[in-house]
C-alpha cells in the first residue's frame, strides 16, 4: 500500500474514531440527562468562562440563535448566567453558576471513562505521539502556523 493510500484512509479513520468517541461519551451523558448541546456548552464555558455569546456559538459551530435558545434553557435551570459586557452593552458574556459544578464534575468523570476506553492498550509514549501528530494536523487545517 502506498503512502497516498494510507493518507487517504487516515481521514476516514480520524472521522470514524472521533464519531465513535463522541457517541460513546454521548451515551454516557444521556444516562444523566445531558444532551450533547448541553454538555458542550457547559464544558466549553468551564474552560473559558466569560465568552461573548457570539464567540461561544463560533466555538460550538452553531448559529447564535440556536445557542441563544440553549442558553435560555441553561439559564432557566440556574446553570449559566448572562452578564452585560462592560465594554459593549449590546452583548452578553456567559458565566457558569455554582449550580453547574455538580454537572461539571459528572462530565469530567464521564470524559475520563470515555478517554480510558478509547485509549486502552496505548502506551503513554503512543498517546503523547498521537497528541502531537493530531495537534500538527489541526494547526495545518486552522492556519495557525501559516
């Protein structure tokens, strides 16, 4: 098999692995009434609170109107709060509330379970190498190094 054939198969393997990993996590999260839309918002906010609603929508790759409805629901549940941006009163920044902490702890545990299953049988060196290679691919595609 040529390098070109292997490279062509790589995109299918990456896509398939990512889809299965996400499906595995989604199945676990659904058992706790956490849809993908809900857990993704909470998880992204836990990594970068205070994003503008438009920035968060971009990170999630969803339309701002769709995110708005999701944020309405999360706000009604007391998991997030919108605060007016001090520099631009037309927009809001999104923050987690203390009420969200148990859900985040649960998400962390589910993430560790899914990651452990996905990476079973790989050595620490292989995991590090995989991380480095995927980071380079992401950088190539995002134009970070260009």
